[in-house]
C-alpha cells in the first residue's frame, strides 16, 4: 500500500522517494510545499507521515497493525494520491511535448536493447556451434562449410563417370566435360577436346588428337605407321602454354600406368598462369599432363589438369580423377 504512494511520488514529485527514509521524504515534501512547488495541506502531509511511519513499524519492528486501521489507511492513501494529483501544477504544452519525446526515446532505447540482447544471444549460439563443429571436424573444414567454399562443394558433390574421345578415355569428374572439337586444316589433324573449369582455380581437359594416316602406294611394301613421340608432344604443350603467357614452369616426367594396364607419361609440376589473356596478374598452380599414344591408330590422348596450389580440396579432386582414369580398347563404344 505504502509502496504504491512512494512509487507515485517518485514518478511525479520527488525522484528519490523510493530510496528515502520516511523522515527524508517528509522533509522533502515540506520543502516543496514551502516553495510553492506543490500545494498539499498540513492535514494531507500529516496523514501521509502517519501512514508511512506505521508501515515502517510493520516492516522493521514486526508490529501487527489493527485490521480496521489498515483498511482506513488504504482509503486515506487513495485520497492522498488524489490530493497529490490535484496539488501538482498542470504541465505546460512544452513539458507535455518533452515528456512525449522522453517516452519515445525510452521506447527506442528499450527496442535497441532488445535487439542487442537478441544479437548477442545469436552470436553466442553461433560461436558455440562453430567451436563444437570445429573441435569435431576441424576449424578450417567448419569455416569452409559455413562460407560455402567452391572447391569443397565441388569435391563433395555428385561425381560423373564418363567416356571422352575415341578410343574412349574413361574418367570420373565432379562436373560433365563439354565438347570442343578443333580441326587443323593445314595438317588435317583433328582434335576432340572436352573441358571444364572453375574460374582460374581449377581446370580439366581431355584431348584426343587424330593424326592423318599415311596412304600406302599401290603395290608398295606395307609400312608400320610412324611412332608418336609423346615426350615431344608434352614439350610442345608446355611451349604453347608459354606462348599464352605462362611462366616459371617447373616439371618432371615419369611413367604412368592406369588401373587397367594402359601405359603413358605423367608430367607434373608447378606453373604461373595469367588470370586473363595479356594480364599482368598470375595465379600459382599445380599441373598434371597425362599422355598416351596409340601408334597403330595414330592417336595421341592427353589429360590436362591445373589446380590452385595449397587448396586441399582441389588436391583431393586431382587425386580422385587421376585414380579413376582408364583407357578403353577402340572396339568399345563411347557412352
């Protein structure tokens, strides 16, 4: 009951009414009355003081008030609140506007506070989730999953196993390779290429080159077709890359055998490739060239792979593709 009147006085008359003792509060009310800031009668002041002091006795001295007196005090409190309302001067228009502006500012503060608390809660939840997954799967893997790193998506997507060229080269890739056939009219050499690239960070090309067969003269002794020099072919590939702006090529050659026993040459190393044609910006990549030849059919088959250095997902993609490569006999039909 007395808390209600203290709250009202705290809001409307004296902003320390809740924390003041009864004597301090009554002293302040007498000062305000003497200064004509509020207009309360001595009777009202005396009534308030009596009620507040009886409440102090109940609170601190554990006295047991008369029930009839408590009911009367409640009635007096209601009346004195009305007297205080009447004693307060009518606020001016300017004060009303200031009060309205204050309320709006307080509402805006409350709204911003709620937003901040919600944002903090979300951040804590996200941080906890990140730490939990980071401990379980590794922080780099978790971070790459959150940002949807392209090479990770490529590695973990649905792979396609298909045959390219003729005789067919079977290879498993993260995306379908698109056909690009080129014919050299001067040498009558036909090149069937199938490609896929992810910006400047990854590319895969399978290329089948069909050399023209030598025509046998009527009655002439049958001759074996010339042997294809695959080391020379790779050297030509590297020179072609240099002509397109590649630089600092470091490579090694070694024998390579597919799971089904086809033998060829594996050329691998590092290379700096221009981001675009005539660009002065380069990307540092690893590269692999697999080269196979079929002398009888005069066919050269090559697989070119470039991938960004230090990207673990692209490295896994490279290894998975290399392990899947098989050369099929010419009499098998292409898919």
